[in-house]
């Protein structure tokens, strides 16, 4: 796919994610033809994102609001592609993040169904979320959706529609080390503190049934979700997708692209790979997974290059839940993004059944 081995590995790891997130195949081919190595990745994707933002602005100025809303969301996705694991130039990284948020927030009030950006009090500052509820009378059961190491509330909330159709509200959360919040707070192994703050917030909403809260995370979120369920009894169902049992064991796997390790250093605030490895040892479900008693579903891809599938199975094996399931996709890669047509419906239907949503 590309003569540079690192670029080739990045594309092999995340190509389905790019396509599923709204990045056009033609644009991928165009950018790949322009870049020589990883140093070119951020600048060239920023140029492509800027082109899409110009198109969005032109569409907006024509008064074509419906098309413009989609176009600004597309531009946001391209800015995210430019910066998400590109941390060698932090000025560009931060600008890409800011532009992603700017494009996404620009059209929030015009999105259908409604999307509400919320600030959740957390240890003297705020963590952030995007909230949407189904049409009709509440209160509704709710699913908290957690990003991973390098995804955001904005990218995760794009996939809210299947939940809303099943009568489930959605809160896409950014906690420490994620999205906008990463500029103030670094990754915390004890992510359950952020999940608890989010649940405290949900309990204040009259349109939410806080007795029916589920949680779902992919990638690093696939660690955060089971960890949160272990410590937070208000969570009634949990899904993890390609999450680590012990992140240190995943940090050193040969198939992990170097840029993923670089991103981990950035989001944890560590300075060297050895320091990052020591930090990663704290990201573990040892002695924690056994505390998970709510219904638990863990999905994994057997070909995952970032988190070996045995990690996910160990979470399920050690959980104390009487209602637990491990699903392994033989051809699946990280986050099962290449078989999302299977893992996506399974996830949302399972959560709907556990939380009292609709599946028919």
C-alpha cells in the first residue's frame, strides 16, 4: 500500500477505521501518493482537511444547511485523521485537534437528531460529553460510549443512530487523556472515577433512567469500560471491544505501529518508552476483573495487531458475572473495524436486551 514500512503498517492497522469514519478512498490514495514517510502524514492530511473545510464553508454560504452540516462533520473527521497519532509535531497535533472540535461544534445545534455538548464537573475542572436521546417520551435507558487512546467523543458519537433507534440514549464521553480533555488531563488507569462522574451527571437528567445504564468501549475504551463496571455498581451492562487486560503486555508487541507507542507517551505525559512501559503496567485488570458482576460481553479480533485476543478472553475468564460472553472474530482486526457489520449490531442488540431497549 505504501513503500514506507511505517506508513504501510499504519494503513494496514487503521484502513477500515478510516473508511468507516467517513474518509473517502480516493482521498486516502491521493494523500498516500504525496507522502514519503511519517513526517509528511500530519501536514498532508491537514491540507486535505482544509480542502474539506473550504467545501463545507462554501456549501454553508450557499444556504444548503443540510449538506453543510454533513460537510463540516466530514472536515472534522479529516482533521482527526491528521492528528490522532501524529505527535512528532505537537503544534500541528494541537491545531488538528482544535480544528476538529471547531468544525464539529460549528454545526452541533443543527444536527438531527439533536446533539448536546455537556460539561461534567470533575476534580476542579470538567470532562466532556455529547448527549443524544431518542424521540418520544423518556426517561430512557442510556449507554455511555468511551473512546480509546486516540479516538474522541466526536468520532464515537457519529455512531449513535442504532442506539437511538432502539430507544437508548447515548452519552459519548471524553475523560482524562481523551480528545479535548487530553489538553488538560492525562490518561488515568483508574478511569472509573470519570465514569462515576458521568453517572452522577446522568442522574440529574429527567430524560434518563439512571437505573438502566450501560457502558461500551473500544480499544483503550475496551479496558476503561470493564474497569468502570468493576467499581461502579450503577452500571448494569458492559461491553468491551478489543480492550487490554494488561496494557504493558500490549505496549511491547512487535505488531504495534511505533506511532501508537508515541501517541501513548503523549497522552500519558511520559517522556521515554521505558517510563511509558512502567506507566502501562498500572493499566491492568489484575485483581479487578473478578469484581465485574454485571452482564459482560467482550468482543475481539483474532488478527488484532495492537491487543492480542487472549487479553480480551482473560477479562471474561476472570469476571465474576454469571452472564458473560466472549466473542472472537477469526478475521477481525483491532476494534473489529473490518467486521463492524457483525460486531456493531451484536453490541447494540445485546445492550438493548440488557437495558430494556427495543430490538424489533
